[in-house]
C-alpha cells in the first residue's frame, strides 16, 4: 500500500511530537546510552575529519533512526488494525483458521 508522503509526514509528526513520546524517548536509558555511545565514537573522528563531515554523518544516522522509528510505528498501526479487525469479527478469523486447517489436512492426505 502506497502512502501519500505528505499524509505520512503529518501522521508521524503528530505521533512523535506529543509529550508521552518525548517522555519515553528522553527517559529511555537504552536510547540514551546508545545515543551517547554513537556521539562519543563520532567525536573520536573529529581530529581526522572535518566537523562538517562528522556532522553530516551524525545527521545521516539521525535520519536513518527516524525512518526506522517511523517504520516501526506504521507497522504497529497495521498490527493494531489487524487485531482490531480480529476482535471485531471473531467469526471471520475462526473461519479462516478452520479453512487453513482443512487445506493442510487435505494436502497431507
């Protein structure tokens, strides 16, 4: 399914610019320690590389992490929508499972 980039950007901005998200992101010790580690490693390159190059690499890493977070959020939304569909229509899900079991049984015979 293709997503309109403008709608996608707006949804991601709304989801990640709320207090709850910021609280989790800022107070997550795993994220904090990994961020500090990356910044520390990049700072080690400053004597050999220009500040502009290190800053560019830092921005690329940030952009990659942001894209990964967005992908995870979109996947979570799809999972939640699927679970909602199953909860709202348990008969359809039960029928699907039953038909799959019958097909497997027929193939095994």
